[in-house]
């Protein structure tokens, strides 16, 4: 995981990212670069989190390939950079230049194994519950597997297809990768005999993990944030994508968030990846803690109503059931109003005052705020018993219409005084009106 923040107002946009990268789920290096210039001409940058590569090709390489592809062209709007990046990646996917068929199948198998392990965990818990009541036959276990698969199959088929996928494409992918998915299923479910119906559903579920937006992002997913200005943009803009991989030459992605600063919407603070500490700062409460309080409050309210009604001994059973239904309906409406007021209080007394100040911050203060929010998340991880998946130096870039992309903080893996040729080359590009990362 990682922590990244974008802070926008009418003057500029600041991007900040930590340097932590987790290898094999247990080793953390604080050396990753996550912010890159995306244009030689216009002030546009890309910030990445989640998976640091696309089918083994680092995002730093892909960003620089796209930058060279753009050359001196300057699209009018930020949207054109996003569309161009997706088209560029789609072309690479179809051409096989960087992403071979074996790479695509390996990517698929890794994701399908994660989904099937989820099913297996659910089945194991169901088996343990049933064993507490008596012995189970292999048919019983197969029935539990079929039930879990049917639930996920229904959920996946109910979800929308991703932008680059049609139902015909999905069927083609199911046929093309069926053997690979069946092999994963046999490995995960071991000697359990899977009938044809369950196998068919497993194949469709495995493909849907990539083609449909129905699961939380897999560890293989890359978050991609494109931010800055097109040639005609007056205020900064931001586009948030999730790239899920490549299958059958199709780039699989979702559009997640659009942010457009204007005279009416003059400031935004947008966290990515590890977001809890930013929300605590902005709203005065952790989102998970708030959700827990709301759920517990609803449960206490419902129990109190039932206790009151059951304590009125004069009521008949029919009257008690009637009043329970009426009271539950009224209580639910009141609870919704209460929770809405609670959230409105948080916005009014915590978030809005911060946003009022953010809207007026100068460029250097934007960078300081973005860096501080990332450091806050890093500190929280350092003081916990969890793996420190957020940390290391924080890279900070500020992008404005007049000054372009300016690095406030930027780590190097080498000492500048020992590499004058690099600095000279960088300076020459700067004099030519270009920016590099």
C-alpha cells in the first residue's frame, strides 16, 4: 500500500506520495518513485499507487514511453491526456510489443487464484459450522461450494462491464482462458469433484474479476491519477483511473473520479490508497469508526424499541407486532435524519473550515499541506504493529498554469555532485521548455 494526496485550488495542484513499496507481502523498500511528468510541453503529471507495474512493466517506464509518444504535442484539455494514455496502452496491449500472451495469462491466473481462495475460505468456514452439527459427505461439501459460487456468480453478472469490454468480448475471454481457469480451480479446490455447472460458473466468475466492477480492487490493480492542465485549461483538473490488467489484448480499466476546480468549486483535498488519516484530519473522525458508531446506534435504537413494546403487557400479540412495525418505520426515518445531521455537523465544523483555508493557500503552502497529510499517515503506520507499508521520503510536486511542474521535494538514488552529466542534461531539457522525471 501507499499514501498519496492531491490538494487543489484555483492557483495550483500539489501532489505528494510516499516512497514505500512492498515486495512479496513482507519486505518494504522506501525507494519507489510514484509521481512522473507526463508531458514535455504542458504541466501534466501522473501519480500511481497499488501495483507498481502493468504486467511486469513498471509504470515509470510506461509514463516515459507515453511522454515520448506525445513529443511536442499539447492537447487542449486534461481529458485528452487521459484518453490518449488509455489509447496508447491499448495499442501496446494489442500489438504484443510489451505484453505477451503468456504475460496476460499469468496475470489472469494470479487474479483468479485470489478470487478462488476467497471462495475456498468461505467454504471452509461453512464446513466448520456444519461439522459442529454432524458429519459431512463429499456431496455436502460440493453443495456448499456450489452455493458460494452461485452467490458470487450472481453478484458478478449483476455488475456493469468495464468500459473497454462488451459481452461478446467477455464470452471470447471465457473460451480463451477456460483451461487456465479450470487448472486454477483444480489446484484451489484440490480433489473435490466439481460438476460442469459449478465449473462453468467458476470460469465466468474468474473472468468477471477483470471484466466487471463487482469486487474491491485486487492487489494486481494499479491506481493512476492524471493531474494538471491541458493547453486550454484555466484551473487544475484531476482524473482518477484504475487499471486492472490486460487480457486478450484488451486493456481493462475503470474511471473512478473527476475533479475540476472552478470559481464555484475552488478547493479539494483528495487522498488515494491509505485514506483514513486524511479523513480523520478533514472530518474529525475515522470513517470506519463513524460507520461502527452508526451501526451500533441503529442496533441499540432497535433493541430499545423492542424492549419498550414487549414491556407493555396490556398489548395483544397482534397489537405488539403492529406497533413494532410502525415504530420501526418511524425509527428508521428518524435515524436517517439523525445520521444526516451528524454528518452535516462534521462537514460544517471540521471539513468546510479547512476547505475555506485550502482555497486561499499559495502554491508553497499547498505542497506543505499535501506532504503533511502523507507524513501523518506514515506516522500512524510507524506507531502501529502493522507492516509499515507507508513511509520513506515524500516526493512533492506543485503544478500551476504559469510555472508548470515544479518539484518541491524529490528523492534521487544517486548524489548529484557525482553525476554532473545527468544534471546538465536535465538543465538542457529545462531550457528547451520541457520537464522530466
